[in-house]
């Protein structure tokens, strides 16, 4: 199977505990693999134990090949449930002693125009993509980082020029960007940095969750990206690892876009078809989503 080909040094996160929500699939799974390859003990958090155990088994197998026996653990948790989040973070702190990093990656949405989204549907997406992320970050801060510092990276989305067809997610992600900026100020005296990564269109397993017109559109998305392609999970993970690392010690309250300049595309400067952008994919276990095969 090989090993993760990170651009970072192999001991970058040695001795650190990093929580990755939504760590059972997609960008979260890839990031968890890279963090573990860089020496971290990764704690996977998500709603579905089957996904978590599968990813944990992969990480443990790779760690064994590296001679490491303490690379991963997991906890099933619905991040929308405040008491469950409190209990999960408490369990991690009890087992690991502290939490050094948090990748607030869990999220989800469904395609629909605003006129067709019910109150329940809107609130469900906001609870997942904004409230849940707040709850996890708050508890990690209160239960660990407030007394010893740390780094948080919130995963948002490309919503800079509106998000037609996913207005509930766009509103929640915009809120998470502002939460990131506010937490960066409030938690700075504790030595905590808070940043965000905004993936654009990424060739991740999440693309296979869509059907109908949205599914048909996915293979054509690259035509709207100035770099002429979709991004890879590893390109997002590299941005996340950088912001968690000591190299980003003076970066806080920022949002790093990983989107191939898609929000900057303009009708007065049409995107040209080309194949001159070479993707980086250091994730040895990556598989292209079915919709792009």
C-alpha cells in the first residue's frame, strides 16, 4: 500500500493529540492519515462507527508499518448534541491528558433552492455546519486548550460569491468564518490559534452523495476553475496541517482558500481549457469518487 507522501517532516506532530471530526471519510479521513504519518495520535470523531473503525484500521495498519503502536483512537458522537460533545471531549482528555489540535471538519448539506428548504432542513444544516462546529471547538477550548494552548482549524466552503442551490450551507459556513475570527481574538490569550480552510470543488468521496442534476454537473465543474481541474483531498490536508503546525505560529483568524481560484473567475476573462496545473496527491489510499471515474 505504501505510505503517505507528506511534504512536511515526519515528526512534525510527534507527541501531539489531534481530534478530527468527520474523520471517517473524505477530507477528514485523508487529513487523519497525514497527521498520523507526521507523528500525531489522531482521534477520529463522527456519527457512524463503521466509517470510523474502517479509517482507524487503515491508520493503525500504516502505523504498524512505521513501527508505531499508538496512532489512532475513535469516538462516535453527533456533534449537534451538546451533552454528547461534552462527554466525548471529556473522554478524549481523560484518555490522552490533553488535546493539541482540532480539525473541525464534520459537516453536510443537501442541494435545494432556498424556496424549497423547510425550516427543519435549514436548521439541520446550520446545526451541523455551524452549531456543531462551535460546540466541539468550545469544549476542546474549555476542557483542554484554555490552560495549555493549541490550534484549531475549521473547515468551511467556497461561499464567497453566494452559494445558489445550497443557501443553508452557505449561511452556516459564512457564520463559521466569523466564528473563526472571533474565537481567534477571544482565545488568543490562552495561546490558541483559530483558522479556517475553505475547500472549493474537491475530488472527494462526498461528491458521490449527490444525485440528479447536481451529479450530472460535477464532471463539468473543472471548466469553471481557472486552474482547470478539481482539487485533491491531499491538497486540503496539506493546508490544514500547515495551519496546525508551528510554521503558522503567527497566523490566526485567517481563512485559507483551497479552490483553484474558482471564486475569482470572471465573465470578462473567460476560463481557458488547459491541463497545465499538476495536482498534488500524497494520499496513498485515495480513490477517485465514482462520479468522476
